[in-house]
C-alpha cells in the first residue's frame, strides 16, 4: 500500500487500488519505452539515410520478412497481456462479494444522497466501515452523473431509469474525496462529496445515532441542512446571483413568477418549492431545481423554513 500518492494518483486506499495502479504503470512505461524507440529510430534513420552527395543513392530495400514478423508478434503478445490483466481486474471490480454492505446512492443535480439499510440517510457524505466490502446501488433522478473516488480507484456512471453498481473495500481510515465526473450542468463542479472511512465500532455508533433528528434549535439545524443537503450549490445567502434565487431576505419577499403572477414568500411557498420545485418558478430563473421529496423529512423542511426566516 502506498498512502502518500504520486504524480498521477492520490494514495492507495482500497483493496483494488494497487492492481489498478500496477496496470496503469505497466501501460505507461511500455508506452514511454516504445515512444522513445519509435521517435529515436525515426530520427536515427532520417540521419543515417540522408542524402550524402549528388550521385549517392540508398539501395532500394523493399521488405524484411523476419522484421515484419517480429513487429507483428511482439505487439500482439503485449496487447494480450494488457487485455488479460485488465479483464481480470475488471471482473474483480465488477463482482461484489456476497457479504457486502449495500448502500443506495441517488444522484441528482447537484448532489449525492445515500440511504443505508437501517434507515439512515445522508447527503454528500458517505460513511463506511474499514476493511468491509461496500456495494453501492446507484441511480440518477435526472441526467447522467458519474461516481468517482480517486483514492479508491473506482468510478461508475450513474444513470436515470436503471441501476448501476460499484463496490470497494477501504483499507485506510480517514476522509476521501468523492467527485462527479460526468458533466451534468451548471453545478457539476460543485457536485462534491466526502467518503468517511471509520472503524467498525464507530460505524455502528454512527448508524445508531443517525436517526434523521437533531437536538439543535430549528434555525440552527436548518443552517446545517442548508450546507449538508447542498442547497448552497444554487442559492446564496449573501444576495449574490446563482442558479436559483438568493436566500437573502427571501422570507416575506414578493417574487414575480414565470406565469406573470406574484407571490409573497411564506412557509407554504417554501415547502411547495422544496417538494414541487417546478410549480411556482421565480421569473428569470430556469426550472432546474430537483424535488427533495423523499430526501428531506417534514421536520427538516420545518428547520429549513426557520433558517430562511433568519437570513435577512
Ligand atoms: Cu453530476 Cu457532474
């Protein structure tokens, strides 16, 4: 294992990372070797067979059977080595162990949500136990996204209307980056997450404590949800323009809607905008907000409303 990382990769933090890197470096060094050989040969022969004088001619060489067999057979063998090696690793990456812990992943513009078998849900942060196989069952609510954890060397497209899977076994404790690697619209570059690898005991504790409730006062809980549920991706709190209307002074503001009518923002408008975002769109904005139906519980929506009231 290589926890430090290199020019090309972050440290190896999953069981498959070493194998992926070994194949990558094999292909890289092979390519460098042949690049030097071919370009070096080209320059050497251009120099060797240059025109040396007015009446000197290079003898006419048509072909060399031995050489042709050599440059056909050797690359064929190399390609087969790469194929067999790659295919073996591919199979390993694609067949999850039977005892794998299954977590449901939902991608939508522009955040990730995770649902654990025991009922816990999180947004943009997935907590997994160390040295245990984890299988992700993934689908998208809207466009194609791609789930990528560089430290684990695993990546898979996340597609609407069908499931894709991805499995890994983390070998290092800590926090790892999670990226969306399929261009999915304006918020793509902010569709970031974290993978938290914790010990087995910590994982069990975390599962038991993650009931979707909070002891915080509603407006403070709402402020946390604004970050953890990725509202900030599209709604600023300082008045700056973004994908959606700013939350600064939103409560009680009268908005012009796309259908020409006006609406004064109250609790009902906020709740409806969270659950049915396309119903009443503020004029000047695209109807691109995803629904949070099933992502946010009623108590969480109440907390968000309490928070929005405080952003003056
Ligand atoms: Cu989701 Cu890019």
